[in-house]
């Protein structure tokens, strides 16, 4: 206890330095806990209570635009179709059971009022396979996943609380979903309402009807439980073989489709393990930088106490006693830093979540839970050894010469160690800043890549007409004309159009095509393009420039020869060096008429979602030529906030379609933000962390130089007495600061380059971007110079008389 | 009589700390001619060190004028004083004030590096200065490897290598035993015999007697000036 009291007394005497240590460590702990909360969220984003033998199963496609779960090994992890899944299930010997689901929406009708709800249509085994028990009622029975079975739903905890006010007696009640009665079989536990199932209201057991589903309709997310003794690699090889066979048997739909089995977590993205690894590495870098900085401070404090420790040694204290004393002080500082750091981390996380907004799924799901707290506490516990042991061992070396007058102006061993620690800080900071700058440049590139359309004052919404209505193409066209006419009559509405795919909001639909009269070849050999069924006013509503020919006219929606508008990239690829206007293109996909379409215009490329700005060919056919039940509308308004018009739009649509409410109403700017929200906010968070690391390193450089000036006050006074000009003193002191920056910067830059190339594939960043390296070097150099200049200038004003006074 | 090398006229030095005025020097009028050996003595707190600081351009007088080598130096800027000090003044301190990380050669060379002198010329001067004080054979040694007397001899070499107009010695034997002290004083005597102008502050009457002229200070004033008895 007396040791603790003495430690506190010592730290109180050095309160300024102690505060620097505590704040520096606290900031690094806060950053670490924020990163830990992100990692924890990712690890639990697939809410599986029992992950043993569960793996992700995915179709693959070489086209990045088809990615549903990111990229892995250079191919897109795309969704799976029902027919493909049925074939896998029938033929696989390595996978015991498959679990499949897709996201959807449905209309819940209560007391005559329709409400759009988010549903997961799943095989009956999902909740059981994920290892959960119901909060009340039961889970799906196996037979409820078969065709013709009674319709049952499981209600999510969130919906139960929100819609039913968490009242008992919900189990067994009946709900009208999409016009059909469904029985509530159970209420799910809160643990199943996070990560990939956040915002889901219902789980609906859905049979896998291979006969009615299109083989190229790939929207299913699939997991598999491995057979006992089977490995992921074995399962992957088997499914890959099955997929190869399906490619031969179904060339029209599976020409480029493969299959892969990967660890469960890669459902979130093929590179998720690497991302988690790099995030952990960044956290470690931050802590290491802070520890190097604090070690320097501790060395400086220790050097100032050399005489005290030497006296203690002379009185009989052993080296272990010195180390124990200094480590106790370090532990006190670390404890204070840990408490402050956790508080800062919690506040920082709240602030980030508010900044990210509800659109960001990544940050919306993070929290400062027990695991994250434990990480913060563990780091605080380990820290004293990281930053305190080296100085303690160094400073505790007895030195009898301290007890007599000497000419030593500074302990050279201590100075070398402090210079090395400062160089280490600078090097780590350079590595951190380069990595984060590359990530940031990528986000910036994506964010500033040309969209090809104008998202301002524009909103999009969806209306889905149930299949049970039995609407044919003509009735869908009539419905579309009525809705468009109603909406165009609204004040503040400029123009309205239908589209099968909202730019940036929906994944592209890719179809094989043939060009002019060129030989078709096999489906694998056919060129492929993204296809959009667009209303007549699509290009004017979204302000997609028409570069050649014309956009659609009412004649294209009538019975005349069907027209098609192509993008510039499509024109370049399919008719290189020629004008495509007047040429023809035929869609060769299941469900599309194989009618030659005459090209009437060329429009600007529109950036697709999740494609990092890379644009493939795009073709637009009149929506009336290929109408769908799921109607996506885009509306250009004159209002600054287009969402103001949603209530009016909802009311107008309800006059035509009272049973189905509109849903997914977002402004185009919200849609754009959602595309990059998580990366954008993550980039900002890491940039802030990098700047903090830079500030810590700059403080470290300042501390080193300032301490050296203090230690060398007598020497500096002497030099001034011998005739050194103030400018010469400034130069001498600045070199104290620039030397470790130079050493650390060079080594750090080399390490940063190596790391950048190693992680380029993970983050899709450009490791060859010279602007990043130049910018980081300049910023670090400037910060170091600025940090060194203040003590250098102070040194030049040392009074030689005071400095040399005995 | 030739112009004095150093001339202080009605020099006054007042220190102001926490609104308390301390009159360290008052109405100081001193002349030192080229080739003189002057000692300054007086009880503790009489202003000896302050006077030496002003003479060495480490400090400036509050009032009065100071002419060094026909140049008025009382109101020079920091940089100008540093330049004059580097060329005109050689310091010998009580606690030697060698820089521990520099070897003997580098310590002696230090003031020459502030003149922008070429390396070859610096080497020549440093070697000559070290030979003059009998320390050339220890040029590569660090100060911590020398005895007190040897360190002070190196400090003397540093003071003379730039051929300053005046050597200012502040208790040069204060940290030395009698034997080493005598050795250093003999060295100063030799330098004086060679034409150096020396102004020395000392408590020790034995060493003060080495000087040809004595100035006594008391409470910041010159109370007595006397010539040594031959």
C-alpha cells in the first residue's frame, strides 16, 4: 500500500507528464475499443448460436457486378438459384443439410390498413440450424417447408415489441401477409435480430420449388452444415464439380456459374478475414505508437530521477526494487488511461453511429458490449509491460557517477533509446497513414467517380403487385400509365418513370446477347450486358445524357418494332469504332423475347452499385416491352428534399392500388450514400485515427526534442557563450528532431509500401498511387518539423548566464 | 597611452524579479588595456559574476556604455553579441564546461565551427592550442576520461584557439586541488607572457596575486583598484 501511495505521490509531482501519458494511452485504447466493437459486430453479424460445421455456400460468377457477398479469389460470390440449390442438395455427399433464405418484402394487412414489412423467406431449418430456441411458441417444423404446407411465420423480437407492444398471446394468432393468412408459430429471441437479420420483421417458411423458379434467378443466400469429418475444402471441391456439370447441362443460364464453400464469416464478404485482420493490425499499430510515445515520456521522467535512483541504490535498493517501483507507477497510469479510454471509446462510438446515420448497417449494429469492454481492460492490463518495462529496466541501471559532479550533459544510452523509440513511433505512424490514405483515396475515387446521372431532387420507391392478382402484361402497362399520370399531376413533380433497376440501388441484371447477325456461339461465348427495362421518361427523369440518336418515345411503347438504347460502353464493346444507331441486338436470356431490338440511341454510362466505379455495357429496353410485377419508380421533383412528397405519392398511388402500399422510398442521394456508407464512415474513422496517431507522434517528437533541450541546457548555454548564433542553436536542436523522423520515416515508408501491396487485393486500393506516399511523407515531415521548432526556438533564447550557473 | 581594449563607463545593472529590483552593479568604470592581467575580487554577491557576464557579452548593462576593441557593444542584438563574443572573448569556467559527448579535439574546435572556418585551418589551430596546453596526446579522449586538471587545460585550449582579444576566467581553479590549480595558473601566466589579455575572477588571494592589477568590488561598486606589488 505504501508503494501505491508513493507511486501516486510521485505521479502527482509529475502531473503534467502523467497527464500526457494518460491521455495518449486513453486515446489509443479508445481507438482500439472502437475497432474491437467493429470486429465483434462482424464476428456476430451472422447470428449463429452453434457455428460448428456451418459454412457459407455460394455460386460464383467472374463478373464483379454479380457479387452478392463480395469477391473471393477474383470471382464474385453471387446468390444461388432454387434449381441450382436443389441439384446441389440432391448430389452433395459432403454437406449434410443446406439452409437457404432470401430477403423480400410483403404487405401486412391489419384492420384493412396495408403495411409493408421486411421478410426473410427461408427453408424451414434456418432457426434450428442456427441453434436458437424460440422466445415463445416454437420454430418451424420440417414439413412446413414443403409445398402445400400451412403458411406459418416466425415473428422477430423487434417486430413483436414494435407492432405487438411485446404482449403475450401473439403465438397462434393469424396475420394477413400478401393477401394470405399466416399463423404465428413463434417469436424469435433478440439474438436472431442482429447482423444480417437486423430490421427483419418475419421469417416465412418457403418451399424450394425448382419447377417454377428460374435457374438464373440467383437471390438465395445459402449455408451448409458439413457432414461429420468433411472439410470446407472437400465440400468446395465437390460443389465445384457439381457446378461444372450444371454448366454443361444448362449453358443458357449457368455458362459462367461456379460454386464454392467458404468459412461462415465470408458471407459478409470474401475478403472479410483479411479486413478483420487488417483492422486488428491497425489497432495494434495505434497501441504500439502510443506505447512508443509513452515509453519515451517514461524514459525522460526516469532520466530526471537518475540521481534519486542512484541514491536509493547507494542506500541498498536493488535493481528489482527500482523496476517494481517504476512498473507500479506505469500500472497506475495504465489503469487511469484504461478507464478514460473506455469512456472515450463509448462516446466515440456513439458519435460515429450518429454521424453514420441509420443507413449504415455496419456502425448501426456496433455496441460497447462486454466483449469490447474486456478488450479495453485487457489492453490496459498489458500496456504497462509494453510501455513501462523498457524504461524501467533502462533507468534502473545504477550509475555511481551520478553522485558526483560530471561533465556529462546527457545520458547517451538513454538518448539513443529515446531516439529509437521516437523513430519507431514515426515509422508506425507512416505505415498507418499510408494504409489509411490508400483506403481513403479509394473511397474518394468511388465517391467522385462519374455517376452518369443526376441524383439531386430525385427519389425512388417500389410497389409490388402480388402474383395472386394474376396481372398480365397489358394490365401491368395500363397500371403503369395510370400511376405515372397520377404522379405527374402532383405539384412539385417534374417527371416520373418506371425502371426495373434503380441506378446504384439495385444489382445489375446480366443477360447474354447476340449482336447484329453475328454467329451466336455457345452461351459462354456470347457477350453479356446489364439490362434495364426503363420507362419512357427514364433518361430525362434521371438526366442521363443522350450522346447519340434519341431516347425512347411513346411510339416505342406501342406495337412498333422494339427499340433499345445502349450505353457508351456497350457501343464501344459491341460496335467498336462504329455508330450503333440502326444496328440490332437480341437478348438470349430465359424469360426475355428473342426479338432483334433496333438501337435508337446511345446514352452516358451509368455507374452500377458495388462495382467500385467499373462500368460494363448497359442496354435499356422499354419497360412496356418487359413489364414486371415489382415496379420501381423514379420521380424527379422540384423540392429540395424529395422525400417531402412521399406522403402525397403514397396517397395518389393508394387511389389506384389501395391494397399494396409503396415501400423502400429513398432519395437518390440516400441510395448513393448507402452504396458507400460503411466504407465512407470507416474511412473517416480511420483517417481520424491516423491523424490522432500523427498528433501522438508529433507530441513524441516534441517531447524528445524538448527533453533534449532541457537536458542540454547547460551545453546549449555554453555553445551560445562560445559564440553560437541563435540560428545555429535552432539548427542543432532541429537535427535532434529530424534524425529520428528521417530514420523512422525511411523504414516506415518501406514497410508501408510492402504492406500496401500486400493488402491491395483486400481493400482494392491502389498501392501504386504516388500521391499517397508523397502526401504522407510531407505531412509527417511537416508535423515533425513543427513539433521540433517550438523547443528549438526556445533553446535559442536560453540565457547562457543562467544555464552556466553552478 | 593606447586606447583601452575594454572600457566600461558608468555601467549599471539592475535585475527585476517579482517586482523586486536588485542593483547588481552600480556606476562601474573600468578600463583594461591590451596585454593586461587583471583580477576581480570581492565577497559573495558583490557582482563579480555579473561584471564578468557583461564583459563577456553574455549580458547587457542596464545603463552605461561598453566599448570592446573600439566597438560599442552594449546595445548589440543577440546575434551580433554572439558573433563578437565568438571572435573577441575566450571563456574559462570554474566547472570546465566541456561537452561530454564531444572528444577533446571537438570541444576545442567548437568555437571555430561557429566562424565558418575551413576544416583544415580549424585542425591547425586546434592542434596548436592543444600542444600549447600539453594535451595534444589526448585529442581523441572524452572529457570523462580526463582528470579535473586536464579538463581545465582543455578548456583553456578552447578559450585560446580562436585568438580572442581577451580571456575571461571565472574562478578557474575553483574545482581543482592545489597542485592542479597551480598548474592552471602557471598556464595562464604563460599565456599572459605571450601577450594574452586576461581578466580573472577569483576568491583565492594566492591566485589573485598572479594578476598585475586588482579590482575589488563590494555591493556592486568598485571600491578599490590596485597594482600588484612586484
